[in-house]
C-alpha cells in the first residue's frame, strides 16, 4: 500500500508539473530561472488527494479535485486572483465588450459570504437598491455558506427575465433584507455625455472597455457640436466623471488619459517579480491601441488638451479609473474632486490553461507618474467634496477592507496586511444619517448631484480667475 501511495505521489507531482508548464510557469517564476517544485509539500498534497479518493463518503472525480485545488491556491492569495472555469472565462471575455448576462454587481467573498464590491450603474442590481458592502447570505433558498465564489456567481447568473431573491445583511440594518431582482442582459454604456450649459460639458466613463477610447472621442465631438449649436463660444470647462467606475482594461485607461495629456506623457508604471511586469506606459498610440486599425485620438478635437478639467471620483472609483485620476492629477492637468477612491492598485494577468479555462493572477502593482502606489490607499482628491450639502457621504467598501488584500509597498511593507475590523469612512465626509443610508443612490448628472454642481462652480471660478 505504501509503495502504491509513493508511486501515486510521483504521478501526481508529474501532473502538477504539467499544470505549471501549461500556464507558462516560467513566466511567473522569479528572475533567474524556474522555482524548484516543493516535492515534500506535493507529497503531502498527494496523500490528501489519495485519502479523499479512497475514503470520502461519496466518489469525487479527479478533475473536480484538481479544479478545486487550483481554485483554493488562487483564492487564498488575494481578493483578485481566481480560477476561471469555462463559463467564467467566457463571461470575462464577453464583459470587456460591454455586454454580458447577470445582475450587474462586482462581488468577492468574505467569511464565506458573497460581498458586494460595487453595483454597476444602470443594471438590475443597481436599480433594485443593492449597495456596496452588502453581504449576501442566501440565494433564493440556498445558503451561500459552503459555496465557492464561482458557484455563487453561477447561481446568480441565468436566463434574462428570470428572477432571483437575495437575502442580504447590511451594516446599520437590524434585520436581514430581501431583494428580488429580475436578471437581464447587462449592456454597459461605457461613455455618456451631456452639455450642462453653454461652455461646460460633462463626460462620464462607467467602465473601461475595448471601445471606450473611440466612444470618448465621439462623445467629445458631440459636446463641441452641441456647444456650437447652443451659441456657445467654445468649451470653457469639462467634468470627467469617474465615480463608481470599477475599472476595466488597462489600455483603455491609458487611452483616456492620453486624450487629455501631451503626447508621450507618462501615465502609469507597473512593477512585479518578472520582467514583463516591469513596464512604463505613456500617452502613446503603441500603449493604448489594441485591435484598432487607426488611432481614434486622431479625431479628437484639439481643445481636449487644454480645456479646464475636473475629475470627479469617489470610493467606487477603482483600478483603471484610479490610473486616469492619478495621471491627470500628477501632471497637474486636472483638479481631482470628490472623496477618496477604492484603492485597487494591482495588475491581474489572465493566463489561459489547457482547454477553455484560465487563471486570473495578480502579477504587479500600479504606480502613478510621480511614483505613488495606489494599492490599498487610492487617490486623495485635491478638493474633498462630500456627496451631500450637509457633508454626508455613503460608507463604502474599499480595497483595504478586503481580506488578504496586498499591502501598499510604499509603506515599507511587502507582505499582506489583515483587513481592518471596521470599514473606512470617506475622508472629508461625515457618516451618513440613517435616512441617507437608506436613500436611493444619487443619480449622477441630475439636478440633485451636489458634487457635479460644485465641480461646475469651480470651473466657472477658474474661468473668472483666468480672465
């Protein structure tokens, strides 16, 4: 029996070595060569594998055990590394095109429950009142405890026009909340715009997708035309709204930054353990073009480089939106206004496995042009403006609240820090009242959008000073 077990262990070591090779293990090993495989630890793994195969109360397929082992390795690294099965990998690919099925929420896991990172604007979950920080403990009548994140996400997916009931724990509420949401095909409009009044435009990026840069150019052209039709004398100011933008594609963030920065300006740097992770990205076509035959920014009106610019951010602004805000802030191209951003300053690389699955692995950290680390800190606004006139801002989940989040290495730490016991509050904003906490989300660009009103006031003041 012992010899068979040893033989089995060697076979499994070979199997795991094959898996490592299939995901380009050499690309993620330390500089200087592949890391040696830990034979003793893999032997322990083989022992556990064999014990499950021989003695578990029900038979389990080999591929299921291996899949769960891979998933466990990744899930215990940080909140953003994950195993993508065939369905999840396909959804990831489709979502970058701006259309996917589901409820419309960014989620993670905490203490065995599904934690809402952010509801996506204009989706069923957003309209139903799901909020960042909500803990989902039951899906219909099925408890979430014991599920993997992938299993929970699969259960939340489904055919459009079918419904699902979410049982939610929400901070500040003494009783669980039940919300029934009708699934739909999620179509995220990447860029929105409006002429607030003659001379002053509004651009909103809801998510960074493949066509975001081209869409931004089209919307900017519309603003210039709308201003001319309104008998304006040219754009005197522009608000770039990145609030509640959860991020997206890196090259799209570079392209949006390039729209407002001088050519060749440094936008962001990345640093990781391997050479491919050590990069500098600039406002140059080769860094933001991917899959386009021509540069969409060639059609961008020249005034985009000089129009007075304010960037609105909040605790829901993450990743790619933080890259844009940080770049425009460091180059003093824009005034950043609002509340502190989410603080997701890590790079995830999608590495396809054999077949139709993949892993999403954190491989580097982001840094602003001046060298600031975004990770677990976010972008501090130049001018802090709360969401409401009385100084209240919603309490929001941030990267630093997530379990196993990466440390900010600029703090002199290169290990993971435990999540704080209590969520951080938006700096500069008072804790929202009970009535405010239960209120519907503020409609951006509406007459009740206090932060946008203050941004417009500042643009007008800047023009007065300029004259």
